[in-house]
C-alpha cells in the first residue's frame, strides 16, 4: 500500500510539470488482440479518423496507443506507464467495464482526465462519479433500458432475459427491468466468455416466453444468435446494439435479419457530422463503421472541442470546456448530464440486408433525451 | 423441470462432451506418447476453424471446408513438429510450455494478419440446418446430433487405430520406451510427426465443427484448451479412453449444473440471489469434480500406474 501511494505521489509531482504549451497527449488503452479486438480496433480507427479529418486543428494532439489484451491487470500496468513515463494528459479507449473499474478511479485520482468511449459501469455514474471522468458513449444501462421500453411498445409480456455474470451484465438486466413492465418468464446469468448456449436455449424453449432479451457482446453474441437460429425456437429476439453491431453482423449472417436492437447511433442517422463520418470511415478503412467507431470518433471530437477553448494544464477551464460538449456529434443532439454521462436519444434499429451487406437501419425512437438512473446520486 | 427438458439438456451435455473429446484426444495422445505439453493445441483448433471458414466461403461448400480444416491443421501440426517441437523432447516441461505458448501468440497474430480482426462467417450446411424431432418429442438441432455422431466415430476410429493396427502398436510402444523402439528399427521421429499431426488434425476438425455453431475468431482456442486440460487430467494423461470418459463427465457436469443448480438453489435462497450464486457455483462445478477425482485417483480415472 505504501509503495502504491509513493508511486502516486511521484506521478503527481512529475505530472505537474509535464504537459507543454498548446500540446495535449492522449493515452489510449484498448483491446487490439484476442477475441474482443474488433471492438477496440473500431474504436481506435474512429478516434484516429476524427483527428485526421480535423486536419491542422489536431496538430497539437499526440496519441499513445497500447493493447490491454482485454485483461484488467494489463490495463492497469498500461495506465501506470502512460501516466508516469509517457506523461499523458487524457486517458481513453477502454472497451470493457471490468477493465474500466480497474483503471478509471486510480487515473482520475492522479488528476488525469478519463474520457470513456465505451464502458459506462453504474459504479462510476452514481455516488462514485468524478469531475475528471466523462463518459462519451452511454451509461451501461441505457441501451438495455431502451430495449425494455421497446419490449413494452412491441406488446411483449413474457420476456426471457439473459446476460453474462459480470458488472455490465448485471447492469444490462437491471436496465431492462427498469423500463419493462411485463412479466419475466426466465432470468439467466451466463458465464463471461461462454460460447455454447445450448443449455440456455433449452430453457428458453421450455419457458413459454414470447420474446428473448439478451446482452452478449462480441463472440458470445455471434455464438448465441447462430445457435438460436439453428435451434428452431423462433421467438423474437431483442437486444442492445452490441449484439448486432457492424463488427459482428458479417459473422452472424442471415440469422440476425429482422432482429430489433437499440442504439444511440446508427449509420443512417441523418445529420451532417454522421454523413461525413460514415463516408470518411468507408473511404479510409474500406468497411462500414460500427457504433464503437462512432463513439471513438465523437470522443476525439470532444477532446478537439475542449482543446480549442482551453489548455489542458488549466484543469478547471479544460473541464468546463469538456462539459460544454461543444462538438458536432454523429448522434445529433448530445449533451452531458450532471454526472458527466450523456443525455441523448436512443433508437430502435432493425437488422436488414442492403446491397448484399447485412447492416442496421433505424425504425423508431425508444427513449428521448435519456440521461441515466444514477445521476441524482452523483454529487460533484 | 419437464422430462423433455431434461432429455434435451442431457443431449446438450453429451454434445458438449463430444466436442471436448475431439479437443482432448489429440492433446492426451501428444502428451502420452511424446511427453510434450502442447499449449498450442488451442491455436491449431483456431487454424482449423479459419481454414474451414475460408475454404467454405471461397468454394461455397461446407464439406470442402471441413476437409480443409483437417488438412490445414494436420499440415500445420506436422510443420510445427518438424521445425520446432522436435528440438524440445529432451528439454524439461517448462521449456516446452514456453515454446508452445510462444506458438499461440505467433499463430494468433499471424491469423489476425491474414484474416483481419473481425470474426469470420461460417454457417451450417443446408442438410444439417434444421431440427430433428426425436422419439419422446424432443426437438433437437440436426447439426448437434451430427457432432455427437462424429465424436463417437472419431473415438471408435482412435480405439481401432491404437488397439488394432501396426501404427497403434508402435505408438503404444513408443509411449512405453522410446529408446528401445528406436533400437528395434522404428523411425521414431516420423512416428512422432504422425502423432502430432493426428492430434493437430483432430483439433482442427473440432475447431471447424465448433466454429460453425459458435464464432470463428482469433483467440477462440484458449478457453477450450483449459477445459481440454481439465478433461485429460480427470481422464488420466495419455489415455484416449480416459479422455472420452473425462470429456463426457465434464460436458454433463457443466451443462446439467448450469441448467439445474440455479433452479435447485431457489429452494433455499430467494430467486435473485439463487440466480447469481447458482451461475457462479455452476461454473466452478467441473473444477470441483476434477479436485474430487484427483483426491480419489491422483493419476486420473485411467491414468498409467506409477
């Protein structure tokens, strides 16, 4: 414990003289290898695209990128390295909530800014919120709350819900239940990283449910949707966008067609920033962007907007500039709540086939100007 | 819990066990015959899945892809054995673990480099895509029944190969006394390459079958590798029969545990707590079984006598 506090003291001393005039150094810790790499790569590519499109405005930004391998211990080491030897001013990039919980509290305690481009665990949104922590994506519960609202609107009354047993999974199910008014015909927690869902699908089959809500990001979702289609159960699926985002739709294939999912972003959102982003992303990387890419893009633009107004060395001014969220978001209207989490619309999307590519299209709005359930507990 | 549901869950356990067997059989052969701990076995599983997905996408035929998965993983296995593993037999297990761990990283990143970071598409062949209604009204996916059948066929084939053929005699002899077999004029180096390629091919086949219903992505082999090690430790290292029994035991325990434990716990706990505790306890169950087996028989169920 003493060694840790000494390290923190040294780091703060070093940091105070670190950042030079006009410059800003971003440390990006994200998942670039292993099964979750697709998410991190999309987020990184979106982020870097925004800097490229900003041209000279982004000249003062230096980005240090490293791979957390989806392991909390590696993420903590990288954060220490970036804060102490790279002397970054702003940290970002973490995809997974369990990694965010390991890194964020220590980073903001060392007077660094942390801008989350994906993970939004409830533990950081309520009583443990922090002035230097901003979430540019969503609070974890948001898309699931929207799925609950959508289940009501679609007239479902007996939903079977499942999610992995980890912080974002429990957030997912409690988020869904917050808005869903029907009965639950089953509630199951699966193992994180599980890839065979035959036991759960057998339970769904015998439960008499009229719909299934699931939150299974990355490879877990691919496996579930394929196995669900193969099982012939046939009850409608609903889920957050993570299970149907562009990075995995190619692997899921036609099994996903027609599924409704909820998202704060979609590539067909009609605003200038989004059109420029989608076209730019396709031109630069030759594939359609996912919502992770849009979140990376928005995060970079938020940093640029704050940089234009204040020096990062003047923490209070920089924080005020961040809070203003004075940038053109790919989501259209975007502003920060009192706990530095977004207030935004959440849409219902449908998986469709367009010119031979399986993708999403907006079919409705699930929640308008949604903040989150924890903002009141946040005192800062 | 209805009888139909119990029957379906039992089939699920059987199918999961068979999948683990395909993975564990190669691992246990290589360890038993060559005394080598091959951590890269999971990477060969991934190679098989990617080969299947790539060939199936290019040719439009799942069956060509399945053949390609066997061939690609076996060829990769033979190449690795000749180029790297051969130098490690005389070394201790730590060196083998280090080298084969390095192989995981090399194979994973090479695969990413060739195929990209995003999961590949691999779907069921048309013939096996529906469900089958079994006697008693159990509706079960045809492809999972096929996996069970393939698992039993591979088990039968391996027992025949090891118990009834000349190659099998040599494999067993090589397991017992390497120097003596070499002195009797058997080309032990070639035999080892064959065994390693056989193990790799089985892993590749498992990867292709599993990739079809799960996801074909970099790093897909490592979680299965851990379970395969649990299986061979339970079954007894080096025993194919042990791998079969161990795999079925792990498959059944895991599936039925996951299906029944959370429900059983609702009798003593309130539902919300039972779900959380049940899910956590179910994931520990196979390790508890492993510990129990090891207390009872320290060398595993069918392990060689000391």
